[in-house]
């Protein structure tokens, strides 16, 4: 008759339970250390960003803030990677060094199976940082998205639009970048005017409006405005353009203000804004048969 050796089973369970507890405590310890490292990293970068925001030099301020956001992103990936390797080592699967090599080999396999886009995003992010294409706080247009850069990470760039939307753009998908954070931006206002009006008279009125706006808003305007005599001929209007250098990120306000000022002045002068019209010519009606 088959007999169960309970003492051996109990002893084996004790050993397995002890090993399980050791593994659990070791993993918990590694996770706690990793968590503390993340908290310290976050606190350090936040402290440096707070100091950077007090700098008078705008260039240094943006450069330091961008560096800290990138350091936070890279540091998080590094901490996660090291923690996983140490946990695998505690479970008895090789040394930390061999785990790193194995992880690198697995990473290469993953890349070959379709993770090339992730590597592309990381490499593109490195080039963006090294070439200083833009920094945290810059107002940019990336592809079709426009907003303020709030963070630059290894894989993604984060924008915040004027509507409060948070846009996340993978660095590898960035094709074109327009950075509006230079010394000035150009406000361009295209004004359609009727063909029937005296162009010289219309030009004089537009110049008066543009000059008056510049004199009242020199805090956001650079230099005197330039009024192009005739920029182009449209189907139903003559296009006259105003070019006004604006203190950075004020060009949209200037464009809106000038359009409103021009509309009010045109209404006062009796000048209409042209709009598309369709003229229909009816042919001669056929005479009725007698």
C-alpha cells in the first residue's frame, strides 16, 4: 500500500515557502529602492527647474529646463531597466551583467520584430536635443500641431495648445518644425480691396491705420509697418498687404487688431470688402412660333 511521507512533504513546503518569502522580500526591496530613486530623480529635476525659472537669461533658462525634463525621462528608463535586471538576478537567472547582455539581445530581437519606430523616436529625440531645434517653453508648430513645448522626453514631445489640449508627438514622426520663439515674428495682414476703388486712396487709408496702430502699440511692435502697394490681383479684389514685425508670439494679436481697425475705417470711408459674386447672363428668348 502506498504511504504518504508527511514529514518530507512538510519539510519541502517549508523550504519552498522560505524561498518564496526570500524572493518576495528581495523583489519588494528592489522595487522600494527603484521607487525611492524615481522620487529622488523627480525631486531633483523639479528643484533644478524651479531654480531655472528664476534665471534672467532666457536662453539659459530654457536650456536648463529642457535638460532636466530629458534627464528625468532618460533616468526613469534607466531605473526601470536596472530594477528588472536585478529582480531577474535575485530569482536565480544569471548575474546582473549577464542579464543586461541578455536584455540587450532581447531588445535587438524586439527591434527586429517591429520596434524600430521606438528606436527611431529615441534617436530623433537625441538629435532634437543636441541640435537645439526647440526647448521647453518655446512656441512651435510641429507638423500640423501648434502650441507651447511643455516637455521633451526620449520618445515624445509634449505640446499644450492655446485651447488647453495636450498633444503628444512621437519624435520619429516629426517632419517639419517652425519655432516662433525667435527675436520677432512677422504679422502679415492681407486686405482685399475693390477693383472699383481708387487704389491710391485705399493705400493712404491703410497706411494711416497701420501707422496709428504702431504708434499706440510700440510695446509689441518692432519698427514701422510696411504696406505693400499691391501684393496680388485676386478674382474679385486687389490684395494689399501689411507687414509688421512683432515682439515674439504677439503676431496673432496684431493681425486680429489690424483687421478690426481696417474694417472699422473702411466702414467709415464707405469702402466695401469684396466678396465673390456670380453674374448670370440670360440669352435671347426664342421668338414664339407664329
